C-alpha cells in the first residue's frame, strides 16, 4: 500500500485550477504569436493567394498551436510527476497527453488525492481547443476579407 500523500484534496484542486490559469496564459502568449506571424506573412507576401496563401498560413498557425499544446502537456506532466501522482515522467507525459486531448485512453490512474487533476486537465484541453478553433476561424476570416469574392481568392 502506498504511503498517504501530504496534500489535501482542496490543495490539489486549487493547484489544478492555478495550473489551468497558467496554461491558458501560456496559450494566450502563443495565440499572440500566431496572430503576429499571420500578419507578418501577409505583409511579407502581399501577392499570395489561393493555395499559396491558405496552406502556409494554416500550417504556420497549426504549428504554433501544436507547440503551445506540447508546452501545456509538458507542464501538466511535470507537475504530476513532481507531486508523485505518477512516478515516471514518461508515464506522466503520456497520461497528460491523453487527458489534455481528451482522448482518455491512458491505462494509468492517478493516486489519491490527485485524481481531481484528471478532469481539470481535460477541461484545460477543451478550453484550449476551443481557443484554437476560434483563432483558426479568425485567420480564415482575415483571408476572406482580403479577397472579396471566392473566385478572386484563387486567382
């Protein structure tokens, strides 16, 4: 039987909420980078259109979004391992990745009193994915505003 944890459930929940806040702040920073990169791309390539416009801007945005997700998954995984909720860092990162993405296929179970961190991390992932969708829609809307008609977009 594993020794009892010195952390209370209230502390763990507070820590999870604080970690969500920190991760969303990290994500906001990355979203700022996405918008700056998008603006810079449009300025550097003013004549880009069609596939030559939509593919690079989408790839650039999704690459930065992926980096943001990796950082957040890493933060959750390191916290889980540091708290000894999961002993091995590799397992903690795997658990974090499947929880953050809400895939939920991990066979790893958090020790008590750390189990409330699992739905909190999933909530963080859901919020982040909602923001990701919003930023990609904003980029597509920006591209649509640059070209009045659909036919013009592909010329």
